[in-house]
């Protein structure tokens, strides 16, 4: 049975498998996790916006990461929490399309932002005398606009290729909507979608990966050759937190997308990894950068003292 994608079709997301005894704890856990993610990311945003000493290319690029993280968390958690409370896993086709767009927009945006941040660290550590000439405000704005424009245009095209089909199934094989699970609802020839999907993987996973490999190779070489222990330690500390954030997202995202193309992979493993992409990066990114980046950590403390202290007076 083929169904017009534009009609009010209800799709069924994969069941959560919660018994009545676990509904309330799951609701509390999901709500607290979402609120914690939003608070931590908003705290990083507010701190960078209000602290003039953080108005540097590195932190202006970092400013985009919490925005992307909040998009991903908001695409996933409100719908999940609602379905836990109502025990209803139905979602309209249009809402599913929107959720899929936001999920992919978040993932691709994070990878591009982290790639741009790696380039910034490469210039700062390997070409310090040219840093101000290369990372000018004009070039910084161009990089940020390019990141969001490439991300938006590629993801809109991905979704438009999907919406041209009618669907013949209504069961989503994942806990949330994404492009691979929506393509599986189609009974027509989806080779163009599959090829475009491979292109997006190569662009958003392969591109930043090549940037990371080159920049971190050069940074490692510079750190080994430098005779200044303090500079070496600071570079390794800054890049270590950045690399940790990148690897968490890169590995989880790549394995999740690959699992959709390999039928022998356990559905449970695929779903677990898919959910982890939307939970761990948005939760860990502000914590890792807030604790490991000295300037940001100090500014967060000052921001909290200034605002919490003034509210108590």
C-alpha cells in the first residue's frame, strides 16, 4: 500500500520497551538530561558572549558548537519525553521529516565546526606569527557562514530527495527519525538517495577527518620540535579536549550510518549508537571545554560569580 507522503500519515517509531514501573524514572531522567544539556550549553554561550577576553577566533568558532548541540538535543529529547509520558510512539510524517532534518543538521554542523576549530588551532600553533593575518574577523565570518550554508543546503537537498517518494511502510526502525530509516519506508528505486547519502558521509565525515589528520599531524610535529615546555603543554591540553570531542562524535556517527548499510549489524547496537550521538556530544561538549580550556573555565566562574552573586544581593 502506497501512501502519499504529503498526507497526514502516522508513523510508528521503534518501541522503547519500558514497563510501567520504569516510565516515571525514564521521564525524570530524560527531562533532567535535556535540562542539563540546555543549561550547560547556554552557560557556555552566555559566557563567550559576555566575556570580552573570549572574543577571539577560537572561542567565536566554539560559540557555534553549543548552538548545534542544542539543535540536536531539542530534535530528540522533547519528542522522546512526550512518548515516554504518553506511551505513544506515533509521529506524523511531516514531524518525522523535520526531526530527521534537525538531527542530520546537528551532526553535520558539529563535524564542520570541529574541523574549522582544528584549522584555527593549527594556524595558532604552527603559524603563530601569521595567525592575526589569517584569522581576521572578515575571514572568521566567512568560515562561519560557509559552515552553516554548506550544512543547510546539503541537508535540505537530502530531505527534498526523500520527500519526492510515496511511502509503503509506516514502521521506523530506529528510536528517532533519520534519513536511513525514512528511506527504508520507500518501496521505489532509491539509488539516487543512497548515492547522495554516501556523498554526504564523504563530505561531512571524510572532509573534517582529513583536516583533523593533517592539522593534528602538524601540531604534533610542532609540539615535539618546540623547546618551550609551557607552550607544548598548553597546546596538547587545548588540542586534547578538542580531539576527544571530535572522536566521540566521529566514531559514533560513522558506525551508526554504516550499521544502516550492513544488514548483519545488531539492531540494538545500531539504535544504542544512534541515541548516543544525540546524548553524549551535547552533554559532554560544554563539560569538556568548560573544564579543560583554562580561559573558558575561568570566565565561566567569573560569569557565575558576577550573575549569581548580584542576584543574591
